[in-house]
């Protein structure tokens, strides 16, 4: 069940792209287009988290936030291009949970969303990802196949996580490296090859061979 | 002069009236005596007055306001000068005020413009992130540079401002380093920079955004003045009384003669002449922001010499004093 995230943002391109980004990362985005009835929409949709711009047509993000706070404790992330510390202070005072300035790094934004969701709605276990009988458990960093389990390092976990979430599609090396950097793992091209080889050895150890296939000049495929 | 003329006239009159020369001489001596006493008194009082005025001017912090503290003189001639001083002061104050207003308006315009430009930059970043390919990665590298330059402009506009616009909070040092790396992700990836990050969990009290900007500048410098196989090492150390954060690279280094001046505004030095796009602003802004935040910034560097086996590189160390907040309150 994907978590619903509401986007309150007046720039149409940023709005649609945020929607795409959140959808692509396993969330369920919903957008506000009629800024006259934002608060009512928040009540109706009851999102798990709100991304809120400060400069909006009609009411400002600050007054919207205080109105939302009067009936809900939903986490609010302020996303704005005005980055004076006065604004940041204001956002904290009226109950904003985080303050991110444009132009934001999407990896940082997503990390913030995930950590706030985890804090606000604890106890939600992410279930393992499975593909062709292999099950990846991201929470304890193991891979299960048949009745055998193998421990993974942080790099290996993240590489496998990316491959599992893109199962059936070819993942280019550049995309994987990109993803690893976004996960704060600064791996270069050579290190990626080393890691892939190590993963293959580990998988072979639990009887899983030819799980990761190399597509020449394209990337990897599971 | 008037006195002399009067004396000559009186002498003539008295001699013609049949007085003896002795009487005339006596009268003249008395006259000169009284005249001298009078002159002395007026000299001393004038000197005392001018000393007082000069002293007042010395004490005044804004000397151009002197006409304000001067009392209106009694003599007609002095009054004219006084009037003229007043007029000069008024027109000068108008000029200064105009200049100040124009500068403020310009600064506000720059800040406004930067806020506006951030919306399209954000849109480009999102578009690229949602459609990752080799092309969008190239674009992102360029967008990173645009972001960097706009941030630099914003902080430059702000650094001229006397009011301090920061928010001191407890921050996790490692998070700021990760965020600064993320800011320069494509620059670092394209140049295949090897990164080394600390493992310690250290918390400090500072302004997160300013610190991130400072680290951004240091990372960009490390890449700009890189050598073969570039490497950036971040080191943190908790010394109890203070915490240090060092950014160390294995780049081309800075000549000793230039090292003392790198924090000066507009200074580019030997490296600036060899590498294009040196603005001479990055380190200047770092220093300025560090001063405002009470952070000590220090730079060490070594240049490789052909004769020696010495490794080149630059290390910038930031020192956060745990009690620096107290000093700031006093400021």
C-alpha cells in the first residue's frame, strides 16, 4: 500500500515532475490545483505527508500550515525558493517538520520524506522484494534463496535493491552508480564491477547462479 | 591698521594743539599697552574656542555631522561660513542617502532575481531526474554549476549586509558533508573523484546552510585545482573544547607566496592564471561567512617540487568552538 503524499505547489512543471518522481519512488502522490479549497482537500485526502510551497496564489504556505495544524499532525515539509533564515524560523514556529530550499537535490528530498514518514508512522515494515524465488530483505540486509540466507554489505544491498526494483529491465552502470551516490555510497565504475562480482560469488554460494546477467555495453539485468 | 591710523592722527592733533612730545609719547605708550592686553585676551579666547571645536570634531564618530554640533556663531562673517557648512552637509547627506537606497534596491533586486531563477532550475533538475540518461546527466552537471553560481551571488549580496541572517542549530556534521557532496554529485562523478568521509558521529552548533555553502566552495576548488587521480578527504575531530573539520585534497596546491592572500577578495594568484574561471570570490566568501559564524578557517598547502618526493595538495580546516555561541551573543 503506497503512502499518499500531497503536493501543494503552484508551478505546473514542478508539480507534475514531483508527481512523477514520487510515483517512481513508490509513493502515491496527489496534487492541489484549486488553491481556493486547499484545506478542504487536505481534510478529504488525508495524506501521510504534505509538501508545501510558501509562495502560493491566495493564502501563503505559512497560513495554510497553521490551518492544517489545527486539525492534523501530518508531517509538513516546506519546499521553497525563498531561503532567508526568517522563513525557516517561521516554518519551525508554526509546526513545519522540515524546510528544504529550491533548487533541491531530489535524493535529499526523498531521504527527508522517507525519514519523516518513518518517524511519524512507525511500525510499518517494508516487506522483502522477491524475484525468481530470491527474496531481498532490505531491513536486515540479507538475501534469501530456498532455505539459505546470505549477509550483504551496504553497497551490495543497495545494488541488489536497485536491480530488484527494476527487475526485468536492463539497468545501465551509470544509472546504478547514480543511485548509489544518491544513497550516500560514493562508488566509481571499477568499484561497481568489484561489487557485482562479489555479489555473484555470494549468490553462487547459496545456489543461485546466473541471477545477474551482463548485457554487453548496456548494463545488468535480473 | 585702524589703530595705527588713529595714533598718527591723534599725534598730529595733540602736537598742533601745543602739547609737549613727552605727553604725546606717554599717551601713545598707554594706548599700545591697553591694545596689547586686549589683543592677548581676544587671542586666548579665540584659541580656547577653536580648541574646543577641534576637540569636539575629534570625538565625533561621524565627522560629517560637525555642522550639527556647532553652535550658531555670533559674528556675522562666521555666521555666513556656518550657513555654508550647513548647506554642504545637507547636500552631502542627500547624496549618501541616495547611494545607500540605490544599493539596497539593487541588492533586493538581486535577491529577488535569485529566488525567481530557482524555480526554473528546480524544474530542470526534476525533469532530468525523472528522465535519467547520459544526456540528462551532462545537463545536470551544467545545472549544478548554475546552482553554484547563483548561490555564490546570493551569499555575496548577503555578505555585504551588516545584519546577520543565520539560524544556529544543532547539526550532524556528517549530514552536512553528505549534502555538500550531493550538491556536487555530477561534478565529482564526471571527474572521478575518490571521496573519503569520516565515520564519527559529531554534532556541532552552527548554521547548516552557510556551512554547506562553505563546503560547496571547498569541494569546487578541490576539483578545479585537481591533479591526476583526484581525491578529497573529509576529516572530523572532536577535541572536547572544539571540533575541527578538514577538507583535504591531492590537487596542485597553492604557492607559498599566494597562500597568505587567498582569502582576499578578487585574489586569483598563480593558480587562477593557469586555470580558467577563477573568480577570487569563493574563499573570500568562506572567510567572511566563517567570521560571522565564529568559525576559524585555516589553509595549508604544498606544491609539488620536481626535486623532492613531496606530495602536493591543499587542506582547509574549519574549527568550531563549542563556546563560540557566547561570543556571538556578546557581538
